[in-house]
């Protein structure tokens, strides 16, 4: 509990330097979340984290639970579904990390069809605009000689994101209890220079991503840029230089705020 409560309190300190964080602090106060959540939110809220391997689901979850997240080596894969808790005052969020590896479809489907069928508060679809890092790839595969991400690597992995989305959308009958869909676009430190293009890709109503959402388009949908930890792509390709630790703290607060918003829906 201390981690997240401290996070919300820290917004006030951050607000001295960032207007957006100041607005967030004001929003939290106006919404009176602590008293409201004590009255309204008693049950645990199950947030299902879906997305292909390499988008950073596990890092994302750890970054929400700790003010100082530790980078998880790309060679370490999530082999089974795991659940971590995030507590905000009296509200408990179950953050369910579902393995994204192609060979783990049976585990994903078991989570959706059996373990959490009819009990999901929100679907968190994690993407990275193709900036996937995993044990199946190398620097040579992903990074050019000029230290930029290879165009084909990004396109191939954007396609993997679409395929992964299509898989869980086919099971949407089991997810109709969800109060919202949150698309979290991680690794914002890498793609920040192309922010308009990236966010339009996930927010646009005429693109491939919107099309693959299918029946899930009936859910309230929010796209949230995110950065779990600032690091070079495959430890070599520089990040944009336009995203720092204060930005990372800001988007973390914004995502927690979105969690609270979804949980409070009727």
C-alpha cells in the first residue's frame, strides 16, 4: 500500500516543476478519491494485462508497484500468468500478467476463459509500436548500423501486436464484465519524437488497430503513453532524448488515475 499512496502524495512535490502533474494533483483532490473509494469500491479489481512478448508487460506492472522500478532482462520471459496487487487506499487492483509468447496461447486462453471469465474489471492491452525486446531477437536483428530501430523490425512487431489483439478479441464474450479498455503504449522514451504518429496509430478510428479491436470497441477506450524505465533499445539504440524521469513519473500517475476512473464506473 505504501508504494502507491506515496506515489499520489508525491504528485504535489512533482507539481512544483510540471504543470501536468499539478493538474493531476488538483484532479485527485477534486475527485475526493480516498473517501469515495472507501464507500464505493470494496471488491478487488482484476486488470488483465495482455500483449505479445517483448512489449514490457512485466516491467510495466513492476513500475506501477515501485517508485524505483528495476529493469527486467529481456531474456526473462513470463512463462505462466502471475498476479501482483496494487493498493490505492481501500482499493485493491489485481494486475494479472499474462504471458505473450506465441507458444503460450493455451495459458492465455485458460486465463480468459476460466480463471477470470466474467470477472475482469479492465483489459489492459499493452503495445510498444513495434519496439519489442525479447530473447528471440538480437541487436543485429533490431538495430541498424546507424543505431536506429530497423523499419522492418518495427513493422513485423506491430503486426504481432495486431495478431495478439485479435486473439483476445475473439474471446470477448468472456470479457464483457470489463468496464474499460486501456491501451498502454510503452517505451515512450524511444518513440517520443514521433508521438503524434504513434498515438494516432492507436487512437485513430480508420486504422488497423481500431479494426482489430472488433467487439471490444463497445468498451470505453483510452490510449495512454507510458515508460516503465528509460533505457536504450537493445542496450544500444539511443532513446529519443525527449523523455526524462519526471515525464516517466507523470505518465505513471496518469495511468494510475485511469485505473481509478475505470474502477469507479458503474
